[in-house]
């Protein structure tokens, strides 16, 4: 009797953000194509991913991505839960699963959360900020929605390389901090360049009648930094790590208030 | 009037900078910046010193304020901090390592 079972060939690709390759496996070629397009510039050929996720594409059902994300750890495994996805990840085995529908937004959120968890243990963080490289140095522009992240990104001169207009990737090294490009976009809807550079300054954005840079106190800098760090986990140790990282960052990197009018002249102050 | 005892919640991240106490909740990552009076309460919250003694020795000594008024305000502030799970408040001394079951949050 002929064998009627059909083995579906698993398809995979590696998404590398912040020098951290993550392999995702699925059986749906259309979803792979969608991811290749979504993470264009961040697809890697690394044979040694630092972690791997099997994606289970669920049948479409009512899902609400506005349900607040819940990230918890139990017995060494993380559970990431939102209205539109459920993910499990075990850092020890470096493997995980994601149950979601075939859309790019759910996996985007899972990747952001997983990267934030990994960075938190290493003294780095994801920051709600635009960032760009100029003259070999990275500059971060932090602020809540409406503070001007998209505007300052749009005003960037041709010699500036945009890393992101929305979420910056900051990794700690023995010599300081490195900012990496990310595919996490804001209003500009333009993927950052997949390059990196040492962080020179963090600017806290404010709109005003003139372009100017002001110093701020370390406590204000720390407070503003912590207010803009993306962190989702209910985990005592990681909260302590993020808290300590913010103080260390402010101790090592200049943090300034950048007031600007929406014109390209502001970039004369940067770099 | 019964005495009140305060103890710091060991499950928060806390650090002083520029004379300001910054505290982050481990539960939901909320950041709190304490004012001068709240910072004194936090620093003095050893679980053993009654609140009226803290007010007398630290708050009245630093701010020109009448003791009963200061105690009333300090108790209100301590309970607010307890509501945010920054401090524990109890009518009994609170062991440092483990807050008593009777302590209110």
C-alpha cells in the first residue's frame, strides 16, 4: 500500500538584529516570503543562531493586539502573551514556539520582547528613541510619541545613517555602548540600516522656538532614560538589572536635552 | 494612638541620586521619585523605629513643622508608599528579612 503521509518540509530563515541571529521555522512558504520582505536587510545566513523559534500559524480568529502584553518566567521558561500571540521561550535550550496568525506584527512584538530580555541581562536595552550614525558615532533621540523622533529622522542629512526612527538597540560592551540598526519602525515606516556604532550622546527631545542643547542633571537623565526603556517582564532580577543599567549608562554616556524647531539646522548641532 | 512601624520592601530597586531617591517597582516596572520627606521615611524605615520617633528626630529636625501635624502628614505619606508596595506599614515592629503577615501594603 502506498504511503499517503506527506511530510511538509520545514522552511526557515534567520533574522539578525543587534548581532543576535534568531532562526524562525514555519511550514508556510507565503509567510516566509512575508518575513523576508518585512526584515529585508536583517536576514542573515548565520549557521549558528543564538535561538530558534517554531512558528505555529494558527487559524485566524478574533484577536486583539491592544491587550497589554504579559511576560512572565516560570522554571526558567518565559511565556509571552498578547491578544494576538502566545510564545514560549526557554533560554537554556535556546528554543521556543510562537502561536500566531500569518501577520508580521505578532512576530515583531515577540522579537522585541525576546531581545529586550536578552539585553537586560547584558546591561543593554531597547530604547523608545530614534538613532542615527554620523561621523562614525551613534546619536540617540529619545522621547514619547510626538516628541519629534520621526521629525528628527526625516530631517537627517545625507551623511547621517538612520538606525531607526522608533526603537533603538543599545548593547553594552567593555568599552561603552553600541547602537545597532533595527527593523522596528515608527511613522517613517522605513527600516533602519543594519549597521552599528559606539553611542556618543543620548538626546532627550523637546520641541521649542530655537535649536539648542542643554545639560540636565543625572537624576533627570536617569528618570527620562528609564521612562523610555522598553521593558515588559514581571521579573524582579531583570527589573533590578534595567534599573542599574540606566544609572550606569548615564554615568558613562552624555545625556542632553535637545530642543529643536522642525528644520534641518538642528543637525548642525549634532555630530 | 498606636505606634506605626515602617520597613522597606526589599523587592524594589532603589538608588539615591542628586539627593533624590528613585525606586522602581519589580511588579510592574513603575518608576517613583521620592520627595525629601518620602526619602527620609524610606531611609529610616528599618522596621524597628516607630514613625513618631522618625518624625521627631528626622522630619521635625529638618523642617520647621509642628510635631503632631508632621506625624499626621508622615503617616498619610507612609500609607501612600505602602499602597505602591514601596514600604510596609505595621502596628508591630517588622522583621527586616520577612515582612510580618499582619503588615499592610
